């Protein structure tokens, strides 16, 4: 076998593959064997005409003798020993590299085939995920079908199972990840000095359209509803979450100063605050009770210094002028009343006594004096009038300025009220001359506040009195009125009440003559009976009830209630009989009418010193309702006993839900409270009237119902608290209806004990109707609005709070408002 000659091209390829240094020993041998050569960058090319095969290979592999000739024998010997497959051999290492490259090539081929298969699979998958590429058009249904192709998609995220819910949200997050990354990158670049989340918070705070994801309301609403469960699990263990929630809740949770103020107003004790804190302190959102206690002490101290709260021997007091100024400014701010809208200011001073204990024998009597403001407007504005009426109906309209920690006796009221406040009252009502000769005008003085450029009366009178040059821009006139029950008024004006010689606040009638409600007068001009009755505000039928009873004489109740025991002569009786037939009254004819000729004639020394009259005392319609209703109860009790229907009447009380029982004697029946009185008038008494009417033992049963209906309509008028509640003609007809009720009630009962209450004298003498007209015409306020109902409600709702030693402070906090001072919210200061 003869091998084919080595092709020159093969040798050239071999030489291209192997590189040698030109100065190397093998290269020198090859140059000697092949003297003719061409060099190109260290590569040597062999011409086939001069090939000397084995010598060349031996020299190529480095087998060279000492004389420099190729050692072919050694080369062949080593080939037999496997030299050509060793890594030392140039050809051997080349073969090895070849097979290694072949193996790598096969591996790459296999990997390429696998990748091609994956590409095909990914293309198929991408076709399935193609609807998810456009995020703006991505829908819940498409995403659900992609994630859970075999499940029917639910109505929404909240209706998913827990596992589906988690998988769905993770997929949504992966879909939004590119958008989230873009948003994070933008926020990071736009706010290098802030964290990404803080910048996002700033963007949320900017007003956005309601459909935007950055709309604060929508974001917080959805965020709070979806994250609640997670927060509950992590808030206790994650301090960062707890701190973040504390910062968010700080805009809702009250501060220590706010809790201190609110707890003082509502009488919440320190122990109660500590108890609430112990239940929720783990949230870290409630201020420490120590901070609250410190704030409470600071508020009390600040208010005491601000208002000049003084502890007296019998209680606590605040200067009336300062208290009134604060209350008026707060009133104007709350009711949005402008100073120019006020023609004059009514200052209503109310006082009432109560016991802290629930027992009537409790030795913890207190008397509280409060004030409130009511404006008489220069022009009628429906909204202002209605707001003021609502304000006066609320216990929050009252502001305490005096607390007497004992009974409201004549001596205690004189020592704690008149002796301390008389000069202040005089200065507010009358012009006074100061020591420097300057005249200090009555009323409240308004100056312009340099900080707000608003008119204010805070410290106004003090500023006018202290400077000869300062003149107020506006002086608001005011009038003083007192509110209270009958016992309180008697103590206020130093009257002994029903045990004294006089008991009426408004006229000079003696106590023994309070039943003498009728008298005889002369008809001045000839006129018809109806015209005369219209003049004296008595219905015609009631006129004849009076005069027929007086003509009967003897034990008739009309004659028994005649003033100074006046009687009609025989000529008077004959004239009355003639008048009944002719319906005419002659000039000089003597007739019987209600005695209503001494209204507001009573003089009281303490009121006179202030320039006030008895009109300054506002009769309480609530207490009048209680006392007259008690007269009805007493009358019905007497009638039911006489008709042997007392058991049936008590059953009516039980079925009406009233905890009241008619038992014992008529003069020892239990007293009614306000709630029982309302239930009696509205529910029980009409039913009792029906029970008594259905029996035929007594005469005039149906008059029961008529008299009670008249009284119910009178109550409806005198207890109304809003002017627009009155029907046309209701106010004008009030006196006639009261007179009709008095005459028919007295005639029907026939017993002085049935109308022994002093309030009945107030009705019969015309005091109630005169007071009602006075306040409607002069002050434009219904009499029912000025009753003691707000004070009674205040005692019922807050009870002990308003009679504790710090009640003056608490009421100041309720009404004077707050302002920013030293970084804290404190009661408004007086600016002078």
C-alpha cells in the first residue's frame, strides 16, 4: 500500500493551523530541510516537489539529532509507543482538540434543538397571553380565564377563596410590575431627597378627579377596606406599621389637650381615662393619662387666671361683666350674628336650686346662677330668629357665673348675689360717673381688635373706664331679666312667699286675698253685652256665669271669691235680669268681672336699686304648667272619689305608663315632675275625663272635658318656643281664653282648694297674658322660650357636673371657645 503524496494545500492548511516562533529550533531545522521557502507573518509554506515526509514530521515533532538532522528512528519508535496520541505531540493535541470540539459541537446541536422546542412552546404560550399584553384593555374576566381556565370566575375579588385570591393578586402584581417600575423610577428621579413612598403620599394629597387612582378619598376608602385584616395581624408585631398608623390617626384621635378639655366638660374622672387607656394602649394611638392630667391642671389654672374665678365663703363666683362679654362674643360667633343686626341685648339671669343626692332629705343643696344672651334684632331675619330660638332651647346656651353651695334662701341669695353683683348690675344698666369725671355709658362697649380688625367687647368696658381718650365704636344697650321658679323669685326679692303678707310678684294683693279674683265695676257707657265682654276679654257665656253666681250670693263660689266681699244689690240684680233680656248694659250699671286692674304695680327694693321693675322677672311657664296640672289632678281625684271611680282612674294611670298613684288625701298627693306632667296632660287626663264623663252621677260632667280642652289649648300657646308656630289670632285670643278657663274652672270646681296655687292667681289677675304680650311685643320672644326648661334639662342631663366646685370653670370652657397660644389650644384670652 502506497500512501498518496501529501498535497501542498494540505500542508498549507497544516501550517496555517500551527504557529511557531521564527527563532525556534524546530523552525531552524525545517528551514534547513526546505531551503526554498516563503515567509508570511511567521507562517511557512512547503513546496511538494521537495517533500521529505518522515524527516519533516520528525523535525516538526522535535525529534532532532545532535548534528541537527531529523531523528526518524526515534520518531518512529515513539510513535509505536503511542506518542502521536499524547498531549506532548503536536498532532496528538490537535486530534484531542478536534474531538473535544466535535463533542462540544454535538452538545450545542442538542441544546439548540431543545431551545428551538422551547421557542415553539413559548410562542404558543404567548398567543395565549396576548390579551394580557395591553394592560389598559386587560379585564377581570380575561385575566381570570388565563390564570384559572377551568374555573368559573366569581363576582369580584372579595368573593374568591383564599388560595384563588392570593394567586389572582400575584398575577395582577406581575402584570403591573412594568408600570410599577416606571412609576418608582419616575418618583425616584423627581424626588431624590425623599423616599419613593413619601413622594407618592405628596401626590395623593393633591386634589384629583374622582375617577383617578390618586384621588385621596377613593384611595383611602379602598385601601382601608382591603388592608384592615392585614393590619390586625401585623400591627402588634411591626413597629413601622404601628408608627405609620399613629401618624395617620393623629388627625382623628384627640390630643392630650383635647381629651383634657372634653373630659373636664363632661365630668370624666382621671380613673376613667386611665381605664380606657389600659384597654387600648397597645395601639399606641391614645395619649398617656399623665399628659392628660397635666393638661387638665393647666387648663383649670389658665381659666381661673383668665376669668378671675374667686372662691367665696359659700361657693365660687366670676365677675358678671367679664362673663357676659365672653358669652356674647361666643354667641355672635356661633349664631353668625353681626353686631349691626342687634338692636338691644337681653341678658337672662337664671337661678335654680337642687340637691346632689337623689333623696329629698339629702343635705347637699346647691344653687346655680347662669346667664344667657338673647338679641332683639333691628330687622326681622327668619334664619337669625330661628337660630336664636334653637339656641335658647339648648342647655348649652347657659353659662354659670355663680355657685352657692347651700340652699337658695333669702339670706344666702342676698349675701352671695346682691352684695357681690349689685354694683355690676347697676353699671351695666345705668350710666355711671367715674372718679375721673368720665361718664361710663351703660351697655357693652365694642372696640376694633387690631389683630383681626373685628369689633369685640372683650375688655371693652374696662378699656373705656381706664382711659379718658378711648371712645368705643359701638355701645350695645342691654336689659336684665331674671328667670326662676316661684320659690327662687321670692328669695331673690326677699319675700316670704305664701307665709308672708304678700305673695304675688307683680301686684300688691295680700296672701289671704289671693282667691279674691272677682270684683264689681261700673259700666262707663251704654253698650251691648258682647261689646262690653270684648273690652274686658271675657266670653259672653262666662260673663253670665259670673254675674249669675254673684246674683245668687250666699255660698256660691263666685261670691266667695269676690274682692273685699263685695255684693250686688237688689237693684243691680234687677238690672242684670233686664240686661239678659235686652242684651244691653246701661251706663253706671254694676257688673262682676275678673279683677285685673293691678298688673305690674308691685315694687321690689332690690330691683329698684338696679333700675328694674317687676316686669324683669319672667314667670316660668314650665312651673305654671306643673302647678295648674296638679290642680287638675287634685280636682279629678276629688271628683273620682265622690263618684267612686278612683280605682278606675288609677287603672288609667297604669295603662298610660305613668308611675303615679292617686291615694291619700287631696292635699297630700305626690308632686308631679316634668315628665309625669307631660304624660298627664297629653295621655292620662283626657282618658280620665272620659271616665268621669261616662258616669251620670254628677251634673255638668261634660263641662269637665270642655274646661280641660280650654286649658290644653292655653298650654299649647304659652309653651311654644318658636314665633312661627303661632296660628293667626292665637296670640290675640290668649287673654280671652285664659279668662274663660279661670271662670269656668272656678265655677265648675266650687272649691278654693282646687285653685289654691299662686300660679292660678297669676292667670286670673292677667299677669300671664300681660307678660306674654310684653315679651312678644317688646322683646319679640315667646314666653315659653324663656322658661326654666333648659335649666331643668341641664340638671337632669349633667346633674352633679354643674354643681361641683369647678362648674364655673367648665361652663367657661363650653362657651368661651379656644384660640392658638404658644402652640396649644387654650381658652380665648381677653384682649384689652
